[in-house]
């Protein structure tokens, strides 16, 4: 799987994943964040059972990237 990801990165078929501390994992106040939160609320009926909040989700993804070496991250071997 890592070899495939490295090849795809090299051929620019995919973008490297963001660093765990990237601004991609923030939900700053503003119109874009409000639109994301509104869309998140609108699809709530599509799920059965409890869901994480958006803030919990971005935190979990950032933590996962911190402990999971992925090709393209500067901290990856």
C-alpha cells in the first residue's frame, strides 16, 4: 500500500496528506465554517446512532496522522 501511495504521489495522481498541525484541521469562525457545520447538520438524519462533533472529528484525524506514518509527510520515514 505504501509503495502504491508513493507512486501515486510521484505521478501527482494524489496530493500528499496534510501535516497533523495543518490549518486544514481547524474550523475558524467564518462563513466557510458555518457552511460546513450547516451541511454536517443537514446530513445527520442519514446516520443511525451517535456521531462525533466536527471539532472531535478534526482532532481525531490530526491525532491519527500524528501516529500513522504516511508517504508525503515530512515526518514519515
